[in-house]
C-alpha cells in the first residue's frame, strides 16, 4: 500500500465532498457571481437532468465568467430542452447491447459493467443522461447476474467498470466485486472508467490504492479530463499515487464546442496529461444524445483540428480521434 504523505492529499473525505456538492442552480450562479438572467433556463434544464458539481471543482472556475470552459461542462442551459433531429436518448446502442442485468457486451473479449448510476458530477454532455439506471445497474442483485454472465462466457478476458462512476461505490463494496471477479479464471484484465480522480481527487484513498495494488489483474484506469485546468496539484498528486500502485493511466476526453475545440486548448491538455503521467488515449466526437446538441463539433472541424494536432505534437501525445456508432464492433476512427 502506498502511504499518503503528500500534504496536497490531506483533504476532507470524498463522501463529504459529494455531500457538499452544488445541486442548486441558484446557489451555483450566486457563488460564481454570474448574471442572474441565467437562472430561469438553468432551473428548467436542471429539472430534466439535475445539477451536481463538487465545490473544489467549482473553485477552479473563474468567477463572473459565464463562458468558463469548466463551468460550461456542468451548468444547465436552456439549449438542453430543445429537441434536435439526429439526437436520441440512447445514442450508442447501450440498451440493445445489454446481455445481463448491468452488463453491456458490445466488443469481442471485453464486457462493461454498469456498476452504479451515481456520479460525482453531472456533465451536461453525458451520453447516458437518459439511461434507465434503476433497472439496469449490475448492483441490483449484488452483481450476481453480471458475474453469472461473465463466468459463462470464456471469450471475455477483460472487465470494464463503468456507470455512472464506479468509484462512487465504497471501497469495501469494490473489494467484494474485485474478489468475485478474481474468482473467474478467464478474466485477466480490469479496467475502470472514472472521472472521480479529476473531480474529487480525495476519492483515491489508501484502501482503494491497496486494493488496486493487491488485485491479481493488470489494472487500467481511464480518467476523463477535458481541459488542462482540471489537472490541479491535488489531481496530479493522486494520479501519481495510482501510477505508484501499478495502475496504467489513460485519458479519454470529449471534443466539446466552446470548451476544448481549439488547437491551443488541445495541445495544453495533451501536454499536461503527459506531464501527469497519463497517456492521452481517446478524443471522442460528441455522442448524439438528446440535450447535448449545443456541444456538437462537426466532423469537418474535428478533422481539421486533428490535422493541426498531428503537426503540433509528437505522435505519442496525440489521442485517437474516434466516435461510437451503435452496432459497430469497435470505436470508429475518424479518418482524415
């Protein structure tokens, strides 16, 4: 187990951070000293998909700036209520790929567990913002349906924990799941998709590090960071601790209009990730989920930006530009 001695990591518990998160549009707008005219639309959008954002993340935002790139990821806007053609409630075909309660089996050799519907932050572009978590979480029957499916399918060698956010689950419950997965002999890799180290870095506890260190799998943690300003000193501290526990770290980000769809921002993000010992792996085009069309970047613009990235950065710093299409056998690269 890696001792947590760095002062940057000595913060209130992650449960406290979640409990004290902003959930009221009025409180968030007041705290950030934003124009009150934003409030009616924010209330209306939040009534359809709630606001949730931890205070430490909000403290990284510029007060008085309604166009702050971190704020735009979490602030409910009236544009979310406008129905847009081509945008749906299940944009990547998750429901059709459900093989057992909470198990999505889309791609050869790997299966994804919807571990929970809970998240530390409600990202407004979330492709699962309409997902029926109440009846589709693997934890509904204490993992049993998911584990039975994994045992029965020896072609699966990698399990991906997703959600929601799997690190919203307590360490003791995660340990139970790890032990159950370890008992399935044909599983060799464990992957965790999480935004928690970026949004609530104190979630990376001693107990979690110990579990990741002792589990028999090769563990990969895929974090979700869209902007270099999200990589605070506290975030970089816990990313280092994950690396020291033997975890391989990748990042996936989403190309978002008004947030990171320019060359300077993308270069800073890739270089900052590498400095934090995280490999920039995927840059996703926006999944066409209803309520997020205002974030969409055209394929032509994405291709041009990607060409500029290839010219500006060495290849190992450039993530793969991809999109997900329902029914396909893998993520689809967006060719130039």
